[in-house]
């Protein structure tokens, strides 16, 4: 009975190890796809007709560009921890040809930022999917205007906005006024500081696979010990 249980465990551990290897291959393909999206030339931000098809698989970290005017509403300050220390992301809605898009204008160390002028601004950056609910063990509190994640729908609702894109853009540090919608943005010094997006994926699948295979080997070794022990008793 013990030997049969150990054999079943060994089979399960082998299956889990193979599954982790398959996950590792999927993760590497995902990393390669994201890396290509993030470093390709920017494409126009998806408009309303494309919003239903925006997904993490096809659009996460896609480099996009757009232009428009920031709406005269208070930005949402979202708690952030960056290479520059703790502070806030400045989330402001922009009226563009593609509709209203929430823009992460960049990082500030305090909840204070100069409102953008009522000009047409051009920007490029990375398309990011909404981050609903909140951060780790901390939920967003719209009533108190306290934000721990970039929840597009909740921020839009708190600002009285409708028909907002289901994503936001992490802007590069290159938001600048333009005189033509075809002009490319130039660097705008000062706060907020953009271009701080960190693209990082955990990749521990090989370690997990080796762990499962080691447990399978231990289970098989236990079977061997049980069989030899039984043989020794029968021989005795």
C-alpha cells in the first residue's frame, strides 16, 4: 500500500514538473513578446472601436503615441515606490482623438504638481492595463481620494468621466506642447518624471520544476526501500 501511494505521488510530482517546464516556455514567449512591444516604434493608441479587444496578451506594454488636451480636473495621486524612492504617480485624463485616456504623467515625491497648460500635448509611452481594487493589503479609497493602484474605472468615476479607455499610458519623460498633431514630443524638464516603468516578470519555473522532479525521485527511492525491505523480510 505504501509503495503504491509513493508511486502515485511520484507520478503526480513528475506531472507537476512537466507543467512547470511548459509554464517556463510560455513565460519566455511572453517576455519576448512584451520586450518586442515595448521597444518597437510607437503606434497610435487604440480607439473606442478597439477597446473591447484590448487585453494583456496582445496589448500589455505596447508602445503607443497620442496627442490631446489634459482635462481640467484634479489628478489622482497613486502611491508609488520607484528607483527614486517613495512618492506618487500623477494620473491625469487626456482628451484625445482616440477618446479620453488616463495618462500616468510620471512620478512626484509629494502630492503636488503644476497643472498642465490648456495646450495640445503629444506623448509616447507604454500601454498598461487597469489595476483594479488596490495594492497589497490596501484597497483604494475613492471617497478619500486615496489610491494604491491605477484603477482606471474607479479613477474615472471619481472624476465624473465617461467613455474612458480601459487602459492607461505610462508616459515617457517627453510630454510637451505641440503646434500640430503630427509633431513629435520633446523632453519637458521637471516634474512629473516619466519613463520610470519597470518591466519585470518572475521566472522561477525551472526551480519549481527541479523541486517537483526531486520529490518524484525521492518518492521512487522510497518505493525502492519498501520493496527491498519486503524482500528482506520475505527472505528472512
